C-alpha cells in the first residue's frame, strides 16, 4: 500500500478534496518518514512538527481551501519565514528570525499550503554545502545549492519544495536526486524576502516528483491553475538536440540522453540537431562575471561586518566581485541582454531544446555539490528549464535530461516535459 | 653506499671539484633514478637524456667551471628553454619551442649548471594539475604549481630545481613533498622568459633537499657565493610565532609546529608570540584580487585566441579578471604596497617569523594540488619564505614549518632556516 507521504501532491490533493485523506494524516505521514530518515539524509535546517500538525488540523477544519489546500511545502532556507529562523546557510545569520515571510512563502500560505520546515542550502546559495546527503546513496552529494529541498522531495519526506537558481541550483540537485526540478522563466516570481545573490540571475524554482506537481505548485504561486500538460499528446513536440559542453559529459549521461531522444522519436517527436558553438558556450563566462560582480554588491555588508564568518570561497569571491567595475558589470549584462534576444531565434524551428542537466551522476563526497556548468548558460538566458529523470547510471545513481523552453513559454516547456515523462514511462 | 643521485648539490659539487666524481657519472645516476621512478612519480614534462649526458661530458672536459659546475638542474616548464619545448602546462603551447632561454635559465648555464629537463607545472602555474604524484605516497598530490620540481627533488631524481610562486606554488609543494623550498624576496630574480601570471606577485624560487643547497643555487643565480649560514650558531635567533588562518590548520601540523618551536627554544632561541588579526588575514583577499586581475591581462591573448584549450577554471578566472577595473586593481596594489611597508615593523622585535607552510599533509588525490591559503599573505608581502621539513603526520606524509624573513633579509632568513634544520636534526 502506498503510504500517504509517497503520494504526489496532485494525488494527495485529490484525496483531500474527496475526503479520503486529511491534511493532518498527510502531515503526520511526512513526519514519520522524516523521523525515520532525517539522520541519514539531513535535508532540514529547521522543523517544527507540532506547529505543522496544528496548522494541518486547522486546514482540515477549514475544509482545506486553496490550490495547495493542506499540502506540505518545504522552504529553502534562503527564503524568509516569519515563524521559523532563516540562516541563508551562513553562521552570520544563525539566530536570524525574519519578521515577514518572503513573497513566495506568503503565496504558499495564501493558496492553502502548509510550511513544513526549512531545507538546507549551501552558504548564501552558492558554495560550501551543509549536511545533506543524496538519499539514493548517502556517500554522494545531493547537489546544491537547493540541497535539502531536492533530497527531501526525492526521499518522499515532502511532496513539494522551493529552490532558487543563480547558476545551477535547482536543475542540478534535481538531476542528482532523481526528481523533477523546474526553474521558470527569469522574473516569474517576486524575490522579495529571498536572500539576493545576483539580481540579474536569481530565480525562484520548485521541486516535486513529477511534472504535473511542479506545474501545480508553480502556477498556484502565480495565482493560476495548472496549464494544460496534454498539449503535445496528439501532436508530439519538435525537439532541438543541443548539448553545450558535451566534452564534459559522462558516457552514462550521453547514453541516457540518446535513449531519451530515441524513445521520443519513436513516439512521434521530430528531432532537429542544433550544434553548440564556442560563442554560445562563452555565455558561461559571462554568467560567472555577472554572478561574481553581483555577489560583490549583494554580500558587501556581510563582507564588511562579518568577514570571520564567511568561508574562504566567499571572502575571495566577494573581494573579486567588489573589484569588478560597474561599467564592466553593466557591459556584461548588456551582452547578456543581447544574447537573450539573439539566441531566442533557436526556437523558431523547435518547440523545446533537449539537453543535459549535469555532466552525469552525483559526484562522491558531500564537500562539493558538483559543477553547475550544464546550467549556467540557460540561467543566463533566463529560459525555463525542467529536469526530467531518465534512469540511472553505472553507479545506480539518477540521471536526467533537461528540457529548455523559450522565454515566457513555460506552459509549452512543461507540457513537453510531461509528454517526455509519459514516453519514458515515468508516470 | 650513497648513490650519486642521493648526494646534495654541495656534496656532489665538492666531490666533482676534488675529482672523486664526474658530472657525467652524476648525470647518469640521476637518469638511472628517473628511469626507475618516472612512471610512478611523473615529475617530467620533457627530458633529453643524451643531450644532458653529452653536456655533462663537455663540462667534465672543461673542468666543471662555475658555482654550479656540473650540477644537474631541473627547470619548471613555465620557464623558456631554447633547447627544449616549453608548454606552460597548457595544450595551447603543446609544440612551443622558445628561441631564447629565460634569464634564470641563462644564469644556470652561465654558472656551469646543466639543464636536465623540464618539470611538470599546473596550467599556467595556477590550477589544473599535470600527471605528477607525491613520491612519498603516489595516491597524494605533490602540491603545485611547481609539482614536478618538488617531486623530482624529493624523489632524489635531481638535486636542484626551479619553481615559481604567485600564491603558494613553491612553499606548499615543498612542504607536501618534504623538501626545502625557497621563495626569495619579491624581485630578486629577473622574470624575463618566465610565463607571466601576475606581474605584482610572480617570484622565481628554488627547491633542494637542504637549506645550504637552495642557498648555493639561489645565490649562484645572483652571481654571488652562498651567504654565511652559521650566523645564528652562537646567537640563536629571536623567533616570532605567528599562524594566520590557524583555524584551518590540521592537528598534525600544529603539533609538528609546537615540536619545532619547543626544540628551538631548548636550543637557545627566544620566542615571541605574534597574534594574527582579521586585518592581517584580509591581505589574502587582496592577493586574490591582484592575482585574478593580473591574470585577466596576462592571459588575455590565450583567452581571445584559444578559449577552447583553456580549462573552465581559466575561462572563468580570466573573464572575471578582465572585468576588474584598472582603478580597482591599481587600488589593490596600492593597499598591498602600504601593507608591505606597514607590516615590516613586525621584524623590529624578531629575526624571523615561524609559521605553517600548508594546512597539513598533502591531500589525497591528484586532481587538486591543495590550498595555498598559508602562503598567500607572505607572497603578497613579498617577503622571503623557506619551507623546512619537520617530520611526518598521521598519514606518514611530510609536514613542515615555514620561515619568513624581512624583505631583502634573505641571508638572515636562510641562516635561521639552516639553524632550525640543525636543531631538528635534518642535517
């Protein structure tokens, strides 16, 4: 029998609406799973079981209103919560209690979702991991920076979780943990109350165990119902095959990728080869300049007032970021703006791009959350990205493919990802 | 019986001068050792045995003139040689044959030394290691960037070798491999023909198996005879104990350090505790800004013309370095100039500083050459630094202490290091 905590958000929501499940029972089941697994996985930086259960009871009493009515939601600890401490993964903020929820957290509550706790993030959502381990194999990293959110969802401790992505912090951990990660088009969600790393790049994203769930979650935050995910059922998508940095990809990852596009072709998709280029790949350099320059400004206060509590990587990166001139940073952003316009023409002949979410399986060890190289260009371009799990590699760890859509065409990208999910037999 | 290749440079030199050893026999012995060990250690990027032996024969015939007469010398592959290819650790320069020797290489030849080959350097003497392994345990890094030079000397393949240091590229590999490394005062040796990384920081240094040998070697390059290393024999030095970033040091390293200063005190040295400070340690941030900014200029040609042959670390670092404004870089160098003057007062009350050369033993694996954190501030200050081996740690790998002298007071720093060597029973 499926335990409640194993239900997808949509399944749980349907059962709650039909009266077959209470928010309280669902929440208790999630906490049973957490109690059983938390020592091994370490997904959480803060949990308040009593409060979450009492909120679930209250939601049940009210009839679980809202698009996320009665559903448990995990919040990455880079986002402010008015009822739970928020550390941003830094000891500087070890006792920090924000007075207000981040906007995206408010949206969860407005839509009836229940905040179950805060998930582990790397320091300021960049480097220097926390305690979280990959639930598929605890010797391996879950990826980062949204480490706890990806691991908690993969481990069936919670159906829905928030992430943020500045380089590869949603898509990479989703791929490493074997869940669906969704970074919407840049600018989709307001970032008020989300600790800023780069104003030009930071994007609020979501994790769940299937495409329908991230769609439900993300569109609820927009105040909209889930888009139609069956769009490609009768007319399969035109898929552009493009792998920047393919030389860095593992054999396993490339084999899994090939398996996916062959199945897609067999199911009726049209495939179009789109070669990468040095010019296109050089956008990763631009992403680094912007991320570093912006971080030099956004973390300037921490650098000036608490240098002793910043790890070395931050000390160095912020010092360098501060030395990047305003005109060089402005110029880099202008080049990125130009690229966002110029490269949009890729989608004239394809519905979506299919690429890799990471170089391969999660690396061994938890000191390094892996390389975000396969995400950086897409984040710079601001395009919607979805990780779709695609089997396992030679170490029995998850692999994935990344669906990339045109800016603003999130519904189409999600529908294509849902179509692929069906073709792969994921759902 | 001691094999010829095991002799120190001074011992070999004495035997050559007395007629008990020929340069040819010494060179043949070194190559026997290399042939036996090169597959394991991988210290060399280029060797020409026939040429080296024929030069040794020629030197014997001429009576082995010069301060380095008949001695084999290894050249880090970041330095130009007119008779051997020079790759700077980069595939961009895979077939590069300079038309002229670097000035320091010329000085070796002028002084009768024989260039035995080129040693492995990391890419452009920064990150991304070559094939070299730690001769004490091949599973561990030898450190870098002067990887091959440190490993070759430690493995008794060659008595003398060149290094360069911009962050910690001489002292750290010396510590990891268990040899003496010497970075003289900034500006001591002309860097013409040495691939530039940072004009403000790059320093030509040397490796040998004892302090007398690095002194012989370095001062021969200056056209001077070795300074008096017995200066502290009757009047032991006043030693300042100072460990910036001590929180990053391993227990092993701190125990070895304690052992050294206690022995020094017992042997008559006066000890003065000098606390580190956040302000002092923030000079490491300045070092990063200057190194990155300078690298953005010095490697600009490679970035523009061969981006596909630069590893990711370089692509990112050069892109960031190019975005650092001239005024920010100038300002950073002004702050460093000020620090060089201001911090000199430390030596008003001590002869030398005793500190750590690295956080501990060489890390496992050869993909990362270890953290230069314990070297960066001293390199920024331009002060002379010497690694003196100081036993082994819990993994049976070498540890060391770092002697730091006042700018220009290299002879005193070397004499203190030689005194410590005696106290520790290294010589």
